[in-house]
C-alpha cells in the first residue's frame, strides 16, 4: 500500500459513498439527499482535522 494520507482516503471513501447512494436511490429521493448530506458533513468535519494531524506528524 502506498503511503497515502488519511485525509485523502477519507475524501475518496466519501466520494465513493455519495456515488453509491446516487446509484442506489432515484434522483430527488429525500432519504438519499439526507444520506448524501450526512456524508458531506462527515467529510467536512473529518478532513480538516486529519489534515492538521498529518501536518503536525510531518
């Protein structure tokens, strides 16, 4: 495995989660929109924290 940054892994996982939600649920589905919003919130909170930790570690 490459020496990937955890923040980049989280971004990729969130992107994949959004893609999976969009493929599984029809466009405009309220449940899908809620799930996508939660994934975005998770990404918005985690990525900056992880990036800060990575900066300190380097």
